């Protein structure tokens, strides 16, 4: 479970970085869904 969480967190950060360039709201949604 921990390894999956770490990998997912990396993907979320990467997606958040892309979303930040296009849409700040998308970044927020991605971070909320992480929890």
C-alpha cells in the first residue's frame, strides 16, 4: 500500500504540475482526490 501511495503521489505531482500550467482548479482537484 505504501509503495502504491508513493507512486500515485509522484503521478499526482506530475499531473498537478501540468494542470497548473493549464488550469489551477484542476491542480486543486487532483490534490483533494489524493486524500
